[in-house]
């Protein structure tokens, strides 16, 4: 059930948490690098990697049958049970009609946040939170693996490039939203820690239908607007759609319009739904996307 990828996945979780621990030990911890920031910006996106097209998302809204009481009880289990036992608990909710999206949003993500809160309040240590998060992600990977890939109603796969804001080294969320789009039927790629020139050069050479910029930290809106303007100027696709996301945008979604983006989504699934509707609204291009 849980195979060779487990060691890699554990490393993906441990690396950002180890960074926080080193900062704490050095007594020079930036507020933005707290464990809750890491969980919100780098780990929870992985827990939202459910399959979803517009139709599936609409159905899922009717199947969010997990109550706050269920989530509160489940939140403590990653510290007590192994991944296989956690999966049995999750299967119980699925058997009662809970959708994969509800499992992600209403059960696993709140449990991850609870682990972060417990670490911040010294109720559990580094090893506890690392293993708890690893177990949650093992469960999510198994649940997602059972789900068929949706194609979002697109007759021809569209192409998307995802990138963190140049200079922002938090790239976990970028990789995860890229995976969500790939599962949604897009031909998607992700850049890791790109320089501004590298990002613009990539867009100039290949006519992507969509660019997704992720912002794990706050940045001046003028800098974001300047980058989006440059993207539209150099893009090999003159009709490129630009989506932005991250904590700064979620707290004030109006920023997306102010900086010249085409929109934003509160999470990866919302972004996928929005992107599907936007590309359908644009006439198919004769550009060669290969």
C-alpha cells in the first residue's frame, strides 16, 4: 500500500520543518518561517491534491459530510496511529459518502493545522509533528491514487506554467498546484526558484495558455504588477491567462485585478476550476503548443 515513495515524501516534509527548527535553535527565527507558515504554505497544498474538474467539484460540495466534531477527533490521531490505521479511519468517512475533496479540506488539512498549533504551544516535539504530517500525506497519496484523473471538460489539453514569485524560495506550493492541474487534464510544468529572466525567457519560447504565480510571502504589489506586465509583453501567446495565489492574495483578492492578473483561487482546486472556465472562454489558438 505505502511504497517506495515514502522515504522521498518524508524528506519533502522534514526539509522545511528542519529549517524552522534550525532557526529556532539559533534564536533568530523570522515570524514568516514559523511552523504554521510552513504548514500553511508548503504542506497543506499537498493535502489538497484531490482529483477535481468542475463537475466533480460541484458534486463534492454536496458530499462534504465531515463535521467539525469529526475533524477535531481525527486531528489527534496522526500522533497516535500509523498511516495504515489512519487510512482505515479515512475509509470509514468515505464509506459514509465523504468525497475526496471533503477528506482533504475538512479532515486532513485541519489535522495538519492542529499539529502546527501543538508544536507552537510545545505540546509536541519536532519528531512528533514530522511523523504526524508524513502519515497524513501518506494517507492523502493513497486516497488520491485511487481516484481517476479528471480532464476538466477540455477537448484539447491546455498548457500551464507555474512558478513562485522570483526571489521567493517557497516552492512546495508551486509544485503541488502543478500536480493538481496535471491531474485535471492540463499539460503543466513548474519552475523551482527561478530568476526573473529565466521565467520570462521560458514564456517567450513556449506559448503557454496559462501562467500561475504563487506568493508564499508578501511582496510589493507594484513588483507583482511589473512582472505581470513583462509577462504579457514577452509571452509567445498574446492571450496568456495569468492567475496569482498565496496568503497575500487570499487576504485581499482584489489585489489580483489591481496587479493585472486574470484572477485568483482560494486554493488549488478553485484555481483549477477558474482556469478551466477562462480557457473555455477563449477561442482555440492555432499556436503549436508542443
